[in-house]
């Protein structure tokens, strides 16, 4: 005896989901105006307005990157160089972690002594701990710098009394 498998429609599947999930679903799914504009053929003048619409829907951090020209820079000159200038010890720690991990993997491929592989893996953990510590300290330093800048800006303006 062979049982025929029943094919459910989308509405039947959605009706079986819990209410907490289905209340957030839009059915049928709506395509945003931005997604609809990306595929359309139009004049360059119309694209400028639509680019502004897309920019208005971006998250704040992406707007800042776009305003500062970060989107136009090549990857290594933009993102990586900026992070190296921002927190050089973290980038160095990540690089050293990668070096020790690569040495351990290549050592296992070359059938090096297990002690050598284990030593490289232990050094990787130490370098990884250093990198995580530097990332955390860099974050705290950045937050403190922003806080100090906000306090100094408030001090520049006399308060209305």
C-alpha cells in the first residue's frame, strides 16, 4: 500500500503555525518599493530619486559609511586599514592567531610531531585570548572617548537658566 503524500497550500501551512508567529507575517508577502525599483529600467534622473529613497531606508551605520565615502574605497584600503588604525593591537592579535592556526593545520598535513601541533594550537588559544582582550579594550576606549566628547560638547554651551 502506497500512501499519497498530500501537498499543502501556503494558506494551509500558515494556518498550522502558532498565532505568535503568524501575527507578524504578511500574506501574500509584500515586496518593498526599493526592491521593485532595483529591477526596473528607467532614466538616470529617475534613478537619483530612487537612490535617495534607498539611502533613507538604510540603517544608520550604513548611512554614515556612505556619507564618509567608505563604500567607494577598496576593501583593504577602507575597512581593514581603518580597523588597523582604530585598534592595531586587535588586528595584530587576530593575525597572530591565524598564523598559529595555519602552522598547526599545515603541521598536521605534513605529519609533524604531535607535540609541535599541540604547541601551535596552545599558542593560537593564547593569541586568540589576547585578540579578544584587545577588541574589548578597544571597544571600551572608543565608548569612553565618545562619552568624553559628549560631555565636553555639553560644557561648551552655556545652559539656559
